[in-house]
C-alpha cells in the first residue's frame, strides 16, 4: 500500500468512527462494529491478502496515547510501515501523519 492510499483510507475509517460516536454516544470497541452502517464495505478493515474478515487492516487503539486522557480518543495505525520505516497514523484530532516513533508504535503491540 502506498502512503496516499493509506492516508485516504485512514480518513475514511476515522470519519466512520466519528459518525459512530455521534450516533452511539461512544466509540466502538472494534473497527468491525463500523460495518455495515458506518462503512459499507469491509475492504478497509481486511488485512492485505489475508482473506479473513476478522483480520484488522488498521491497528486501532480506543484510549489514545495516554491512559490519563479524559475519555476515549481513538487513534489508528497502519499494520506495517508504509514509507521506509514510517507508519501512517491518524491522531485523535483527525490529523493524518507519518511516524517512526517507537513509543507510538509500541502502544499497539
């Protein structure tokens, strides 16, 4: 996957998370809860080449970066590096960026 495709997909999934939150009053525990009402296809949620609907295309963390954050603040990370050693990440404020920060990547392990 290239960085531009990953960024577009991350924005789509993040928009679905926001809509889910508005309608349900909370964020989902799993990205699978977004289908079919908030994402019409599992394509964004299926790991590359896995053929499994249960495999996560993106890594999802409901509680953001810090345990002391007030309430859930979800972040998403690509499952592998996209550009060199950089992963694509969407932060809790909706910004999409690239990171090779081991502290951020380690939150998902």
